[in-house]
C-alpha cells in the first residue's frame, strides 16, 4: 500500500547536496521522510510544484524584530510575517531590544513570545555587556540562544563593548561562535563632527572604511590569540574583505543584500535617510570587492540586517534620523535577481542561506533537503518577474529601500517543519518554534 504523507510536493526541481533534479518530497510529522518519485501515493495535502524550484529553507541569521519595547516599529509576529512572505523559514534575532536580551530571563521571555506566534522558526542572540561577561558561557547554551552578539561600535541600543580587556574576557570564556558588529568606537567619536545636518551622505563619511577595518583587525587579533571562532557581521569595505580572506581559520563572514546591491553616493540622492544604516552603504569600489569575496568563497552567509524604523522616524532630518532599513522579506528576490543576472549560481545562493548558517552555528536538523531533516523549504519561481513595492511588505514599517526595483525570481511558498507558512502570497498559521543547536542540545535524552 502506498505510503501516506502529511504533505507531498510533486514535480519541482530540487536543489540540494546532490545537485539539481526533478523529485517529489514526502513530509510526515514535520520532517522529510522521502525524496524520489511518488506517483500514486496519497497525502493529507499535495502541491503541484511543476516549473518551480525547491531550496532548503532560507535562514536569515541577522534580523532586528524590535520586541520587546519598540513594537511600534516591528514585533516578533509582524517581522516573522515579513520573513515568510519573502521565503525565509528561520531567523536569528538580535538583542538590542528594550530591555536588551542580556539575561536568562530576557531570553526566556523572547522565546515565550515567539513560540506559536511567529510564522517562522527562531533563535535569539544574547547581548554581551561588561556586567554579564561571567554569565555568557551559561547564557549561550540556553534553549533558543543563537549565541553571543557583541557591539564593538555603538548602534541602535546601548550594548557597546569596545575595550580590549572585556573583549578578550568574552572570547576566553565562551565556547560557541560569537557574532560581532565591528566598527571602532573611538574613531566614531573622533569623527562625529563630520556629520552634516540634513545630509545623510555624510553618514558614510563619518562611519568611514577605516572605522570598520580597525575594529575588524582588532577582533581578528584577539580571536587568534584566544583561539576562538568569530563571525563578522555586515562586512562593508574592500580592505576588511581582503583581510578576512587571510583569517578564515577563525573568522566567518556575512554580507547583506543591501551592501551588495545599493551603492553610495547615488543611493543617498535617491532615498535620503532611508539609505542610512550601520555600517553605511559604500561606493561601487568597495561593493566590487564584496562581490569578489562572495565569488571567491570568503563570504559564508547572507544576512538581511532587517532593522525597521517607521517612515515618520526616517523622515527626521539627518543625523536625528535612525540607522537601519527593512530587509528580511527582500533577501530572496533581490539575491535571486543577482542569480538571474549571473552574478552567483543558485547552488552558491543555497550555500549562503542554508548550508552556510547550519555549518557556522551548528544548527540541528535544518540547512539541507535530506531525509530526517526538518521540512523547511523555500519554493521559488526563477522565471517570475515582478516589481518589489511597499504594498507587498509585511513588516510594520511598510516600506523597503528596493521599492520600484524589478526582479527576476520570486518566493512562491514557505514551508516550516511541514506547515505551509506561505503559499502564493497567502499566510498560513503561525507555528514558529525555537531553532535547535548541536552545542546546546539537552544532554539528558529524556529532557
């Protein structure tokens, strides 16, 4: 008698560790149980996906969903809604909320808020401070923790750690790969006078390439001395990318679709303060080297650095305007458009958004289309051409820096542990659960 599946997806082109090829996927109890040809098999739900591509679920390892404390910009439900509308099946959320995620209680509160309310699966970074350093080895292994996040340069929130003594202590104590926002705080303070009222272009001049390079060089020196793994977020400069290429033994690298796609100074003339983010968007010379790093394998993952603010907040005159822009929903279509233009292969996109995050952070049961893994799938139409517009955005902020851009390649479906979180723009039920990590799994098999 034919095997019964909860979900059967038929006729798509599968992109997995074996390459690309036509196959059906059978799902039961939230996991992939069979890959092959299943004509005549029955299922609770069958999806005809002929002409579509199925990718391992896209994991965005850097988002800011603003809850608790800043829910007027975004909350866990609205941010995850935006994620699944864009084909993203799991997110790692950042700690600079109010209060900041710096304790076991704050982490547990976020996990509780997300469970069954978020549309995608989730994990939360714990913020390092000078006060919680000794607690970090325990905090990084709690359920729902993505690891430790360190702000070496001031950004949104007050989680700054810029002195070498504390940074060295953090690296000495922790076991997992920590994520770093690398901008040199002393240089930012020295150059603050370069900000020009009403001129957001001066943001890129104030937070210059040297501020990023100095912090990244310091981090690499400290990580090498400690023998610890570090993850450098949103790399934006040519010199950083070239330096990181020499330190792949300790450092992994993230770039954002924004830094790969939007370039100064033109973007400031077009978008004004909407183009303001930390670290800033750079000129094409830096952007070209980011692409070099991506094509040469220096870059490990793509992260959106989804950091929404309301249009009213962004309308304030620079430098009163806040830094950050939404990005979780546009990561897939923007990067698929680069695939269509030949700037990267579909296999490389998959590695950057699923296998890469799984490798770096030790994610359990995700990052691959394989029997036994969670049925997390991003289903895309590589032939679809659409214009990105603000009305499509599911984030509370209601805007995107890519509005008006026409792209080729579009997310059609988002499957999270076998549940259809999104299909053809329509949302399913919110069923998000914490991502599991090999370095933080319960040691008691009955736990």
